């Protein structure tokens, strides 16, 4: 059994250090989904790091590709590739692009980065797996701001119409998007009612409570797609990043990096041999 | 041509349950038999081309051999980013089928003129681009595209050039008429105008070679250069803008080989939208793409 609490903490450390070292944005987004990703990769997803292409695996799609650092970290923690690869994130010649990419990265199913693509692809996967009689499930993580994209609702309509019970979408509902609050940009509420109206079973959970998340993922609907709206806090785990739009783009450097890692239980200010 | 594609796809579907047709809510009457015979290999994605493409892509990623189907620009331009990021970047086995290439829907207006698609599809990394000239060729190339696998774009128009049936090979140009005074490269059903022009010019003692470039990408550079080099006067004809499509591809091949040509002229649409509607024959005349105009253009280059 993997301790998902410990895994989530490790993912957060990776996200902060990867973003700091590489100089990349989106540290707040990676921290926001760390618990969701830890619960998925810590036991929910049926995957085999030794056989990333095993046909019987569940499929995972990160549609909000800008939070890719967290998925790279989870794959490394699960042994899909060596953790040292994470140090190349965002650097010249690396496979680990700022938006999640499958090329040369074992375990990544789908490259994303342009918002609104992942749910359609995941829906296609679920549709074809079901058509071929497979038992595999498909999990897709969407951002809340991403739900502005019309293509999300094209896919939602299709999945509901086709009763794709092997499909689960998880929405990272941190209520902040690129340059402002979701409610001030394009209000999504009543959010759950929208998904229900499209033919989905909806549950709303605390996106940082692992028991809540595990239970939502373990009881997918038997006759329609499942939508889990996960209330989250952008930047979760680092107090001065939490719920701050600034940390969608700001890179943690210097004292900010040291302070962030300290909150995550690592003193990076100490010399390595101290 | 459309029926020929559906016939080929029906045969492929019967032999391979992975074949999946993802339809964009079009093809009334044409797909009835397919839908009835293969309910598990067909889905109507509705009027939602981004999702149609994504469903095909996700299906291909899990083992399907997927086809999207719609008309005009809907399966290409409406969902261009899904084709680029999802289908092409993942090299997914998706074949995009567009019915109504060029001015096939000439009375329906600019929204329904597919006249930039070849250039745009050609720019996508890894995309095969095919425009058959006759129904029999649409049938053969559908089967050959299946053997090759996606990503691919199959542009179907209403043409039936009437070229003699014979061998056609994906990725190889096909000489349809011999001649040494000039060569005319064509793509799609507009080959018929080229053949008629060549016939007229033959009566004047001008021998025009006609080469059908059904596969725009990957371009048969060797075949193009051989014909261009032997004839010296090079013309291209397409129901499409002259930039980036057949004319652009042939020009690039000739220039990069530093061929010394006596003349070079692309026939197609310029940098403006058509300012009138009409049937396909009318619009070809209006844009100097009919047989008489083509003959006149070639004659002018030779006789001047």
C-alpha cells in the first residue's frame, strides 16, 4: 500500500523544485492537483510501471497540461522513469516540457497544453475501450478555467449520450484561472447542475481529502460517466502561494524557494553536507 | 467518388473490426448500409467537429483504425488544432475524409468552398494528403491509405475525370497522357479539365503531358522532376489556392533541384475569396480553371 499522504508531499516538493530549477510557471497549478494525482497514482489507477504500454491499463489524461510537473513527478515516484530525469524539467534538450508531453516520457498517455483537448480524447478512449469489450477505465483531470472551452462541452454531451460508465472526469476546482477569479471571468455555477444536465453523475468532494477522493474514484457510476468536482486551493501546501493568482505564473526563486520548501519539510538552505 | 470511398470502407470494416467511422452528422443516404451492417463500428458524433476528431483520436490511441467524415472545411479547419496537437503529434491512426473538395458545393457559398485545405493539411507534420481524380482511384487509394495508416487526409470531390483505369500507387505520380512540349500537373477531379485542354492543344500540334498528383504529400519528388525536366514547361492545375498546395509543392521541388525551366505557371485561385457562387463548371470558368482557359494559358506560354 502506498501512503498517498506521503506521496502527495513528495509530489509537492518535486513541483516546487522543478519549477524553481527550470524557471517555469504554474507552480500553483501543480500544487492544486497534488492530492488528486497522489490518490490516482497511489492506488486507484491500474497501471504497471514496468509495462507502460500494457493494454489492460487504465488511462489517465491530464487535460490541464500546464500542471504537468506534478504528473511527471508521480510517474517518477511510481518508477516509470528515474527521478533524476525530473531535474531536466523545462531545460534545453529535455523531454519534460512545461506542458505535459508523451514523447520520450514513459507513462504519459497524452500530450496536452492547449486547453479543452483532454476530455475529448479521454472520451474517445473510453468509447473505443467499451466498444471493444475492455474493462479499462479512463480518468481525466480538467481545470476549472478550462471549462470555458466549448470543446469540453462537446465531449461532455457525447459521453453522456453514450453512457460511458468507464469514464471519470475530475475537475480541479480551485476557482482561480490565468489572470483572475473564475467567478469574475465566466461563472461556472451552478457547476454540478451543468454536468448533471449533460447526463453525468456528479459528486463534489474536498480535493485535498484523500479518503473523499478515494471513495469518489472507487464508486464510478454503473450506467453513465462520473464527474468529480474537487474543491481545491491553488498553491495548496505553501501558505504564501495559496489562493493567489500571482503564483499561476511566478517562479519561486531565492528566499521564496527556500521558504516554500521549508513549509514542505525540506531545508534547502542548508549545505548538502550539514 | 464518395460512393467509391464508402464501398472501400465497407469492405475494410467487414474484414477488420478495429475500423471505426466517426461521422460528423453528414452523408444522408450514403452511409445507410454501413450503419446498418456495422453498428459497433460507427458513431455519429453530431455537429461537433472538434469532438469528432478527438473521439477518433482517443479511439485510435486505444487500438481503433479511425475515420472522421464530414464535408468541406468542417473536418479540417474547424478542428485544426485537434488534428495538429492530438492526431498528428501523437501520430494517431486517424484518416480524415472530407467530401466536397474545391468548388464541389459551388452554390452553397464561401463557407463550403474547400480551397485552402490541401495547403493547410500539407503543413501538418506526419500528415499524408491525398486527392483522387476518379471514383475508381478513390476506392484504390482508400485501401492503400488503410494499409499505410494515419494520420491522413483524403479529399473527395465530385469529379470524375474519366482517366483510363489503371494502376495507382499512393505516393507516386501517375502519367495520364504523354507529351513533351509541356507538362501539366493536376490534383483531384479537375484532372478532367486538364485532359480536355491537352486534347485541344494536341489538335494544334502541342503535346502536353498530363501527370496526376493524387498524393500531394509525401510528394513524389522524383516523378515530378522527371516530368518537369523532360518537358521544360511546367504548369500546375488545382481547385485550390495556388499557395501551398499542388502548385507550391511542385514549385518547391523544381526550385530545390535547380531545374532550368522554360516556363512555370500555377493555375488555381489567387489571394481572394470568390465573389460569386455557381456550379462547379461555372466557377472553374470564372476562375480560368476550365479546359479552354487552361489550354489558353499553356498555348500562351509556348507560342509567345
